[in-house]
């Protein structure tokens, strides 16, 4: 028997990527809607209810609308949008989050894909919070550098328009009202009292990202060295295929520089740590369209359908 899969939003950035990742998998049958019918609710309803599992790769409001169109209780849903990430009826789709999250995902019919910046931040901070290094009361500073595909078709069209060839060459900070849409999930999933002081920026490259979390040693709950932090990460993620902890950062850096694109087209997240006497910096490197979106979505699907978790994914 093949599992029937429907990607609602299959013509957008995240949807296309998921489609591409699944198209040759023999255990899956991909249901395909005609592009001109994609917003026809009656036609869409048929697809949504026929599928064993649906990916929603839509704007938030359209995602909520699609969930309401599902009238059976067997179709499983993986939502890539921001709509349900802090909804307690939905399971947050980071299998590596804690020892029970994978099982929770497996037994859920509603799973959301984390935001790309949020994935980098949460996976760097969770082990430190669980080990009482960072307190939930702490105000954490985080900056992220992402490729422009994170902004979907709209931003891709702007960056790739021939007339803009030389226009957006610098890294550009955005969300400067300091209220980025990933703040609620960062706060909720980690149980922080305050959302982080988070500033994203977008660069003139399509894919890849670095999420940088800044820690002040005096503000930590324990006096701890980089070496100890690395060993704590190694232990926390010891059985995780997709998480790589970087112990030798001399070889890791390119002559002292860190490239945002080196996890592209994989589902890998790399965590590296840097320190001085007073400060510590944790950097998560991932593909915003891999572990930050479509890769994570496929990983969750594999878990929910009882398939091999790494099927179709590169670590
Ligand atoms: N890009 C990324 O890195 C990530 C994106 N996401 C999330 O995934 C979702 C999709 O983002 P992304 O792929 O980047 O966006 P895109 O803009 O690239 O694609 C969205 C697609 O959905 C279509 N669409 C819009 N409304 C409807 C509707 N009511 N019914 C069916 N199709 C509809 C759009 O068609 P049209 O253009 O014709 O309106 C478009 O094809 C968003 O919620 C985003 O937050 C999640 C993780 C990362
Ligand atoms: C460059 C850019 O605009 N990136 C998007 C993040 C994309 C992503 O992961 O977020 P969602 O899943 O929440 O859409 C942003 O910062 O809003």
C-alpha cells in the first residue's frame, strides 16, 4: 500500500521543494492538483480528505482554512506556516527537542514545522536550559543571517530580478520593529519569560543560514567553559543523525570565516561554540529550506508514517 500525500501550496517555495524531495519515493503516491484549481475550496477539499497526509505550505490564513476543510479524523497534517506553532493542540516538529518529542510527533495527527530562525535558536538553547546553564528568566540576544528564499516567492523575485542585480548587495537587517513572527514560538517552546532580543538579516544568496545566540558568562547560572558546553551538546544530541556538534572549529572555519551555505541541500544542523573570557557565542548553521523548512517537514512525515526517519534526507 502506498501512502497518499497532498502538498497544499505545491507551487510555492516550500511546497515545490517538498514535492521535489518526495516525487521519487516508491512508498508514496503524490496527489497533484492543477495549478488553476489550487484555490478552489471544493476541489481542494477532495484532495485534503483523500490524502493520508497533507503538507500545508501556505500563508497562515490559508493554512487555517485548509485545516477546517478536513472533515475526516484520519488525514494527518504537517503545517509549514506560522499559524499553529504555539497552539497546544499541535505538536512542535523538532524530533530532537527532548527525549519524548519524537514519540509525540509519531502519535500526532497535527504537527507544525518550526520557523527556520526559531529552529536554529531553539536547538542551540534547549540543552543549555535543560542543564540549568541558561535560566528561563534570562534575556537572550540572537542575530540571524539568512538567504533570501526564506522570504518565499515574493522575496526571491525581488532578489533575482535582472534590474536588481546590483541593488541588494549588502546583508540587510529586517523586522526592525523587533517583533519578528518567530518570537512567540521561541518563547513558548523554550518556556522563556521573555522572548529573545532577536534581529534577523537577509543576504544576497538564495539558501542557507546562521543563527547566532549571544551569552554573557556572568549572566549564566553556572560558570562553564566552551569545552563543557560542547560536551553537554554532544550528550544531549548523541543519538541524533541530523545534529552535528562542531568540536574543532579551526578546521570548521574557512580561514576564520563562517559560510552560511555549507549545510545547503541537507537536513543537517551544525552547532559550533566560540568564547572569550566574558562571552560565549553559539552558532547554528542550517539550510533554511532544509532543516529550516522542507527537510524538517519530510523528517516529520517519515516519523508520522512510521517510515525510516532519514528516508530521502541527507545528514
Ligand atoms: N520559505 C521558507 O524558508 C519557509 C516558509 N515557510 C512557510 O511556508 C508557507 C509557504 O511559504 P513559501 O513557500 O515561502 O511561500 P510562497 O509565497 O513561495 O508560496 C506560497 C504558495 O501558496 C499559494 N497560495 C496562497 N494562498 C493559497 C490558497 N488559499 N490556497 C492554495 N494555495 C495558496 C501561493 O500562490 P499565489 O502566489 O498564486 O498566491 C504560492 O504558490 C508560509 O506560511 C511560510 O511562512 C516555512 C518555513 C520556511
Ligand atoms: C528572509 C525571510 O523573510 N525569512 C522569513 C523566515 C522564513 C521561515 O522560516 O519562516 P516561516 O516558516 O515562519 O515562514 C522571515 O524572517 O519571516
